[in-house]
C-alpha cells in the first residue's frame, strides 16, 4: 500500500511548478515517479504515424519524483500515515486523523 494513489489530488512542493495542484494520472512505484495532470509540461516532437497522422510538436506531462508531491486533504497539503481500523490498514491524514479512502 502506498501513500499516494492514482486519481488523488496532490500539490507540488518543489520544482518549477511549485504550489500547483493536479490529479495523479500514473504512478511508477519501481522508480518512485508520478505523472500529474497539467504539471511539468514538456514539448515533444512527434513523427507522423497512425495515431497522429499530422505529426508535429505536442505538449505532454513528464514524470516528477514522488517526494515532490503531497496529498491534498480538505484543501491543504497533508502528510499521510497508516493505521489499522476494523482490521484493515487505511491511509490517514496526519494533521487531522481523518481516514482518506
């Protein structure tokens, strides 16, 4: 179980997009990287192909290190911990003690 999951709302706490918020699109747990919607945009040159017959220059999200994002709970960036509730391990916001899932 990880502290951040897909579709969570996160806030960037370091880098060029600091203080921006977005939704997690993809998590690479092996390399500790996340892709956040609308954050860390890069310009990529694409050759024409079946999916994109025109080709050209496209904007897309690049991966960030997972340590550079924090989960947003009730509008605030929050640390996440784990507790056992009713025999199940659940994510809990450290500041408020609120169960996240």
